[in-house]
């Protein structure tokens, strides 16, 4: 039983194996280039003093922050509906900047 579908469409009838193989080689080359680019970025972060654990912790904190911000935006939206105003009009009351 397969739990995921291939992201590559199956070859169309009449398509030669060479074309499909060539396409696979191009895909492999692109993936290798992306891997090299990501390795370079990781090396840069490490040279700047970051550790993988720090970066993972930072990403976790960003996810938590975004979840909390989403709840805050939802509550601001509900309060705006109750008061019959726009969310934008509530920002000054709570000391928020439009970029918050």
C-alpha cells in the first residue's frame, strides 16, 4: 500500500525512456545544487556562531509566537465585530502599531 503519490507525472505514451531519464538527471542536478546551497547557508550560520540546536529552538519559538499572534488577531477581530469597528481602529487602544 502506498501512502503518498509520486510528485513526478508518469511518462506520456510515446515518450521515450531517454527523455524521461534526461528529465530525471536534470531533477537530480537541481536537487544537488539546492543541497549545496543549503550546505553553504548552514556553514555560514555555523561560522557566525550559531548551532543547529539554537536554530531549531529559534524556529520552535517563532512557531509559538505565530500561534499566539494568530489567537490575538482572532480576539481583536471578534472584539472589533462586537464594538462595530475595524480591527485597525482598536490598535491604538491597545498600544499596538499597524506593523505588529
